[in-house]
């Protein structure tokens, strides 16, 4: 073996001896069998253990500062007085008043997918309903305007159907109709159906009805059957 090889072996052995000495010295500084002392109350079983004990100690050690200012004083229930609630700030949140029952059992009913069979009569859900207060135009009626004839009945029915577009109508109906045709006031949303028909010239107002002014307006404007061919 050469001299440099022997030198390396000797140096390695010295480093190993020095490391062993350091480990032995460290064990004398930090003995492995040392233990943390436990309070006497925990050994005797008098005190709690775990996180509950830590939380209890923190609560007991808290000091009360300005208790009369921060914590409310106890109230005497006998001195509490009940007063009326204040009125609402507006009418938007008020509950609507119950509707007055109709005489004779009449009620509002939604009729879905109505289909016009004339300018003021429609069918829906097996019922045939004529709009009250108006006189409709038969689908076979022909009108004349300035010596020009045109099928106003078909145009009136088509205009009524186009306006309905299958939307539900709310009509006032008797309790038992037995599927026979009735005359009833109806609304599409908030719009009165009879007023729409008469004001657009697709129906005439009855003498005893409420649509006289609407018919006068339609005649003056030459609307519907009172005007030019559609």
C-alpha cells in the first residue's frame, strides 16, 4: 500500500473517533431519560386534562373590566310594557285584502289556450264563452267600405286569435255551466277583452253595455270593420 493511502485511512479513523466522542458528550448534556414534571393536581386526578383544561384555565384567569358598562343589567319583567307596533312605512308590503265573494257563487276562472271561433266568441277547456257587452261579427260576414267589399268576419276572427296567441283568459263564470255557451266578462292580464275588441273595431258595443265610447273612437279612426279592407 502506498503512503498516501495509509494517510487517508489514518485520517478517516481519527474522524470516526472524534464523532463518537461528540455523540457521547451530547448524551451527557441531554439525558434521554429526563421527564417533564407533572403538576400534583393532575397526578391526584383532581384537575382536568387535555384541551378542556387549558380552556377552563383561560376562562378562570380572565378579568372583568367595566362590567357595569359593557354587560347589560338585569331587567325587571314586571316593568316591561307592551306597545302597539308602528305602522308600515309604505303600502307596498301590506297584505292584500281578501276578495269579496261573488253573489250566486260566480267566480273568476282561468281558461287556458283559448281559440277564437268568431270576433267575440272563443272556446277553451270544453267551454264556449261569448264576451259580454259586445256584439261580435260572424266569420261569414262581409263588410263594405267605399263600395269595396271585404271579408271582415274572417279578418276579425284572425285579429282576435292573433291578439290572444293562446294566452289564458280570466273570466267571471257561474258555478255550474254544464258546458253550455255563456256570456262573461274576460280579461287578458289586466286588459279588458271587450274594450280591446270594440276599440279596435272588431266588435260593436251593445246599447246596454259600457263600450259606447270605445265604439265611437273606433268609428272616428276607421278601425276594423269601420275602415278600409284589411
